[in-house]
C-alpha cells in the first residue's frame, strides 16, 4: 500500500520530532551534572588507592590506613573538573573534560586522550 505525499511528510516529521526529542533529552542529562555528583569515595581506573572528593572542594588520595598520599582542591566548571595541587613549591592544575557522569560512575578525558573511569565505592 503506497503512502500519499501528505502521510509521508507527516511520517517524516514525526520521526524527526522523535529524534530531536531524544537528542534534547540526552543533552539535558549532560547539563544536569552538578558538582554534588562527584562528592564521595572513588576507585579510579588509573590508581590502586581510593580518591576522596569532598563537598568543600578538597580532594585526597589516601592509603587503606588513612595516610594521605596526595591532596589538593577540585572544582566542576564548564563541564570540566579542574584539579589543583602543589608539588614542592609549584602549584599545578589539571583540567579534564567530563565525558559522562552518573551517580555511580564518571569518566574524564585525559590530556593524552585516554579515558579515566571513576567508580563510586562508598
């Protein structure tokens, strides 16, 4: 059974609206990422020890015994996490775009184009 040109246009318009709706809902999820989602205890795909991100903007990498291996401050800004740290007398910054974030996991793009995956462990 052949479609009339009016029905075909309506079908195409309907598919377009559905696709646009899916794109908008996908973008809305990304825009809904807030700094609060990152607060917690995390296992990184690149570290063997847990990383803690605190609501006051501080971060720590700690041993199982509680010894602090590294620390600094972090901020979620413009869809990126900005890490700041001090090594000797120098202050360093590392900026990583957030590729995705859910309550249990987030992924960051590293400077070398690799992806680091953080999984919630608390």
